[in-house]
C-alpha cells in the first residue's frame, strides 16, 4: 500500500474514532501494525492529524465559541466559568505530559497494551453505565462545578495510556461524577481543543527538524480526510449516546481488543 492511500485510511480512522470512547490513538496504532508499517515512521503523523478533528468541533460548535468569546469581553459569569472549567481540566494533562513525555511516547508502539486497554476500558464503560446515575439534563459545561472539572481533568490523564481513550475517560468520568450525558460529551469535545492542540504543537516542534516535505504532504491529506469524517461522526455520536448510552461502544472495544490480542499472538 502506498503512503497516500495509507494517509487517507488513517485519516478516516482518526475522524471516526477521535470523539468516540474507543481510543483513536489505539486504533491508529493497531491499524499501523495491521498495515505492516514501522510504528516510528507514522508516530508523528498519528499525532499531527488530530487538529483536524479539533477543527471539526470548532466548526460544529462555532456559535458556542463565539458566544463565549463575546462573553469574556463583557466578563460574563457563564463565559468565565466555561473557560475556567476547561483550563483546570486541561492543566493535569500538561503537567503529566511534560513530566513523563518520553515514557508516554515509548508506550505508543505497544500494540498489546492497546488491546488490553481497550478490553479493560470496555468493561469499565459497562460498569459505569450500570451503576452511574447521571441526571437526564444538566446546566451545560459552564455549570459544571469547579471540583468536578478538576476531577475530569485528572481522569483524562488515564488516556495517556494508549487504548484508554481520552473521550471515553472524560465522558464516562464526568458521568460518574454526576454530569448528564450530553454535557459530559460536550465537555469532552471542548476539552479536546486545548489538549490535542497542545500535544500536537509539542510533538511537531520536537520533530520539526526531521519532518520532510513528503511527511507534511501526508499530514495534510490525513488531516483533510479526518476533518470531513469527524464532522459527520460528532453529530451522530451526540444523538446516539443521548438516546441509547455507551454500551455498544463498550462491547465494540472488548471485541476489537480481544480480536487484536488473538491476531498479535498468531501472526
């Protein structure tokens, strides 16, 4: 398979999985392994195409971002609370990323770890779906208590283990802390903006001297495809989880994780 086709396929996979609780990073690692590519050669690509999914969130929720920007200029309490919640939830990931960046990066090539994380995460989702009792409606991201926002940020750090899923950790963590499904999903979407942007900028700066024109071309292709795919997926995801919950994603994780372990063992 040539590099361009691989970039398109990985871009579709990123757009499909970034905001679902199934781990986009885990899927990209397994896909790279399945395609027989060197993990090190595609590691930066897998991280660099994430801002495409972020752009999809900005486009879909542009009115929210616009209202928050206007509110900040007028020192509106709701806008200030919105930004405060995202910043305090983002901060733990910054500290851990800077402190353990090399360790985290070393884990990105471990496909077996991804499979186990998918399985354990699937079981955790089923447990939270069974025992958590979030309200049917909530006050929105700005209405999430400060303490809860901090806890969501701490839970997000679990996603530094490949296969855990950033969106899964933050959404299910928020629900476990008493946040309604819709607000939990939107909190995760908005929190992705600083989190994924920071991770991408860090990695691109770190590898800037070794990126070639061909690498940048592949990143552009994967990003464009991922953006279009994410636009469709996010809308559908909110509708699905509001009506039927997260159990289908949990069983999907378990099946993919178990199947991946079997394949990695037998290949």
